[in-house]
């Protein structure tokens, strides 16, 4: 049986909820995907965690597996995107730490603790956002793109971008309400959220 045919058979079994097929796919691809993730994050433990998250998402969305044409490429793409999302969250955290260091020379432990708590809450809050809303938010806040640039990149209207960002901000404000004064101070901005 060719690799492509084998993968299609596994996907058919997988869609039916057969754990044996999922287990086989996991064992077949896990090591190579961890190696791929490690090229991005340079941390084997974090790489394994990110790959496991992808497999959990794959299992949870197994009913949509019929749209997968090439399992290897699909998994590789999932891992790549998960690594990029993780690196964006780390980049945000590093920017926050840098701003604290610039604004206040003597970093006290309370600020660092709040910063760590904020990072955890931010990652969780971003994960709660619907995919398109999260993507629009990251383009706006992390990549610094204008609404027009985001609309072009996502192939939607500027009004749709406004709606996605409005939804994102509403959710993030609710989830991070305890940290809003800290965020404004750290980022030296009146309003990031």
C-alpha cells in the first residue's frame, strides 16, 4: 500500500473515531514533527508540547478530516502555525519585559510576578478567540498592520476586519480586565486593548 493510500485509509478510520488509527498516525509522525517544531522554538520540551497540542486539535476536529488530502503536509502545516503562534506570544512577553526594564530600572519581584501572570492569561485569552478574530488581532497588534492591510491579507472587507477586531477586543478586555492598568503602564500606551 502506497503512503498516500495508507494515509487516506487511516483518515477514513480516524473520522470514524477509531483510536487505533489515531494512535498509528501519532506514532508515525510525532518524532519528525517534534524535530520540525524544534527548528522554530529551539526547546525540545516545548516542541513536544506544541506537537501534542496539534494532535489534540486534530482529534477534536476529526470529523473534518475528509478535507485532508496529504496528511503529512497537513500535520506539518499545523505544527508550523502552532509554533508561530507560540513565538508571537513569546515575542509579546519579551516586548513587555523590555518596556518594564526601560520604564523602571529596578525591576521588583512583584512586577515580574504580575508580568508572568499576565503572559499566562494573555496566551489563554488569545486561545479563546475565534480563529479569524485572533488572526486579525495578531495582525493588528503584533504585526502592526493597518485595517486595510489586514483586509487584503485575510481577503475580507475593512468592515469585516473592524468587526473581527471589535469581537477580539471585547473578549480580551473581559478576560484581562484585572491587568488593563498594568498593560497600559507596561506598553506606555493609553490603550492596547
